[in-house]
C-alpha cells in the first residue's frame, strides 16, 4: 500500500493504523489526519523509537499491506 492511499483515505485507513499501533488514541489519530510525519512522530512518542526506527516500521507495514 502506498502512503498516498492511506493519506487520501484516512477516515477508512486510520483503523488499520490503530490495529497496528494500538497505543495510539483516537485523539492521536485525529491529530495525525493522514500526515506521515505526524504518524512517525506519534510512533516515536508512544513506542519510544528513534525517527529512523519508526520510519522503517511504517515502511515495513506499508509494504506488507496488500490493499
């Protein structure tokens, strides 16, 4: 799945994001609002990851999504 798909369909895709990163709250998802950078920042914050690690985790998740 490409990030553009997530961004343009955020209302639908945010539940998949939440299923992967369960520590994200509804408020976090509203704040992220389809922004890749904001999601990476929230992954860093809630999972104590460096930016590179959070970005790698996100890229891996995107690569393994088939639709």
